[in-house]
C-alpha cells in the first residue's frame, strides 16, 4: 500500500485496525505501518461488514436537532461575516475619516475569519467552533479598545457607539455571541468532527512533514514516496513486490 498518498487520519485508522499506536506525526505513522508490513509479510486489513444501526425516535431527534443547530449557527455566522466585510469596505471607500480608513483592513480580516468559522461550523467541525470563539474574543477586545463615543467616530471594528457606559453593552454582546457559538460543544458534541477539512489537513501535513525520497520499484518501475529516514522493507502497491530501502 502506498501510505504516502493517504492522509494522517486514514493512516491512523489503519494503525487502529492493526492494533498499533496511532500517536505521532505522519512520518512516524508511515514508518510504523511499514515496519508492521515487514514483520507480518502481507498484512490483510479485514473489512468488517457494515452494521446497520437502528435509531430510536428519541435518538434520531437528538441527532437531527444537533445537526440543525450547527447548520443554523453556521449560516448565521456566514451572514454576519459577510456583513462585517461589507461594513469594513464602506470605510475603505473614503479617507475623510482616516481613523476608520486605517482600521478597514482589520475589520475586513475579522469578517473573513467569521466567514471561515461559519463555513467550518456549518460543516460540523469542532475546530471551527474554537476558531470562531477566538475570533470573537479578538473582535470584542478591538471593539472595546476602539470604542466610538459618537456616530461620527464609528469605525470598522465596532458596531456600538455612545458614552463610556455603552462599553458594557459591547462587552455583553461579545459575551453573548461567544456563549451561543460554544453551545454545540454541549448539545451537539457527538455530531462534531475532529481535525480540519482534508485540504487544510494536507497543507498542514506538507508544512510539518520531513524530507521524502523517491523509491523506484525494480519490478514495475512504479515510483513511491517514503520518509527519508526510513530503512527496511516496503511493498510496491502495484506489483506487490518487496523492496529493501
């Protein structure tokens, strides 16, 4: 099997099926699987027949409501993120209010982060909730630091204006948003996916992985990527020949 073409989650699943440790980087897991191939010759991963799970009406309602909560929250955050992006764009159109013009890129970044977090939550990723909470914390802090005392001094990083007492309103709004975003961690915990979307995970793996070397099969000329620090026996996924590395 060409392990290098699999994601880290897929590799860890193989380790779990073979009763191997699943901890470590992608290189560690690949080496562990290759060593297992060397010890066991030609390991066969047994595929269990799919088991049809029967849900009671109550279980189905809980699962469905959990997914609905994530979808609704994700859509709301996407709309709010688009609104914050548009709000920042308005201040970038003119330099009459130089204060707001300088903060426009910051407001744009906050809107983009909220949009990204909303998409992640809509797709039921736990990391999207934590990312959005962190974004709301930063956004709330910026709204306090750059609080506008009147409408003329409004800026892209705050939506509340007024005297010093209105800062409490800004704090309460930020706190309320954070609580709402964190609700799926309590009510939809089992519906949440771990990790990141495959494209982001592959990018993270490519950034964090060590060097690779290309091995050419002397039987079928197939090229395989293996960790540069690996030595032992590998199996060609095409012709099933064993190769010494």
